[in-house]
C-alpha cells in the first residue's frame, strides 16, 4: 500500500503544470500598432524610446502558448488558452514595453489594464478588469463592463470616448471632445477644457469641474444621481436645465422655476456672457449645483 501511495504522488508531481516565465523581444516600427489579448491576469504597457517590443512576466500554468508575431508595422501579442479551460490556470501577468509613438489595442476579460507613456491612439477594453491610462496627443477609447476607468491626461486636445456598465469613470486634465457614459457608476471630470463634452449615467453622480471653451457644448444627463458643475474660468453659453425631482442651486444668479404647479419639477433657462456656447443638463431624481 505504501508503495502505491509513493508512485501516485510521483505521478501527480510529474503531471503538474507550472507557470512559465516569459522574456522576449522583437524589432518594431516607431509608430506602428501593438495589439494585445490576455483573458485573465494583468496587462501593463509602458512606452519607451527603443524601436522594439519587449515582453516580460509570467504565463498561467494552463496556457497553450504565447503568440508574438509581426506583420508589417503591426505586432500581435496573444495569450492562447484551451477552449475548455474553465478559467483555471490561465491568469497571465504581462509587462510590455513598446515604442512610445505606437498605437495600442488591449483586450482582456478578467485582467486589469494599465498604460503609461504611450503617445499613439489607445483602444483599451476589459470585461471585469480596471482600465488605467495616461492620455497624451492621440485619441483614446476605453471600456469596461464591471471595472473602473481612470485617465490622467495633459490637457492636449484629443477625442476621448469611454463607457462602463457598473464601474466608475475618473478623468483628470482631458481636453478637446469627450463622451463618457455609465449605467451604474459615477463620472468625474476635473481640470479639463472642452469644445464638446457629453456625460450620462443611469444610476450615478456626475461631476464636471472643468473649462468650457467659447462656442463649446456641454450635455449632461442622469436618471438617478446628483450633478455638480463648476466651470473653470469664464463661460459664454445659453443654459437649459431641468430636474424632475430635485433642487437646483445656481451660482450665476437666476433662480429655477417650477415646471408645473402639479409636479415637483424645476427648470432654469438663462444666458451667461455672450451666449456663444450651449449647456444642457437634465436629471430625473437628483439635485443639481451650477457654479464657477
């Protein structure tokens, strides 16, 4: 009996799968595209001055292979896993250096994404992972179903689009054009300046502490949540504000009026400065603060 136990233990040990370290490099164009796919674990992307892509980290014990190939100016990095893995042993932790001027696309399921020092366009999507990035001179598109999104920018004018289902969106120093949408999460925008910005939630508060440029447009809509708008600097716009069930505090002067003697709704319409821009805010259940 003892002999059988020893043989069985040896068999289990020999058949066990272990995580595999990875350390690979490949030449790359200075402004090419890098596409990355990793179902579970984490993906960290860092821009650097070399014209090459370097991958370090650890592959999950049940990973079939790491695909790392180049086609022209495009580089593909993909963690390939068995179809019937059921999520076991596939979590891979990847740290990837890419040329600073690259565009990057990252797709994950249950892996967090973090990008820094990348100056090309970014398309980052996760299902249940957080997305964190630094935005510079190129457009960004970010999405997560049940994860949070966090963006730190440097006030260069770009187009930004981001959405979550049950995650918060936090943005700092973005500029240009912005579209941010969440079903059940808060949206916070601070220290930015915009020609056009659209922020909407179903269940979540919205904060906009940023500048609206001349001829700019700001649209905010929430079903259940408060709205806090604090303009940085002077603003020139026509304001059209309405709440169904909530108070309106307006630091610009005019008071809100009842929309009906039979309903709790309030509305506020006025013009500030030359009125070259447009601000539209609608809430169903939630108070609103408007200041500068």
